[in-house]
C-alpha cells in the first residue's frame, strides 16, 4: 500500500460539501473520485484532476472548482465539470498533499473550514 496523501475534493453538486480526504495516490482511486478517465490542469505546485469526458457525458458544471483554479492564478478559457480533486505536485512529478495555501484560499472563497 502506498502512503496516503491529502486531497481537496470539490464535488460539482453544490449541495455536496467540499472536503479534505486522505487518499492513495493511485490511478484507480483517482478514476473513482472523478467518475471516469482522468485529465489534469496544472497550477504552481498543484494540479487538479477532472473527468476527461465530462462535457460529453455530460457531468454538471463545477463553478466552485473553476473559481478556485482561477483565483489560484491559473487562467482558463473553458468550464470545469464533474468532481475536482486537487493535489500537490512534487518535484519528481509525483502526487503530494494539496498545498496549504490552496486549502486556505478555498476556505476563504467558500467560507468553510477544511480540516487537513
């Protein structure tokens, strides 16, 4: 079993809570969370995993994840759909704990306390 990492999970459905979970950094777990094949958008020191077929399925829009991505300084032209899984980006390209600054930004944006 691999070491668990901390992920920030933002569901598309607004009635579902944003949460922080410890997950195994393996593809099968990531695919389960995004409900399909995984694609990534990369920011500075972090990346967000999304369903790569979200617009074709279609999955619901995820305005909270879209706002966090943009507020974290990553420009985007398209919309974000489906559950978003934010992780840290290690120097060797491995998944790591979601950075604390991203959790703090999410707490301020969404007025919620996230336990890490």
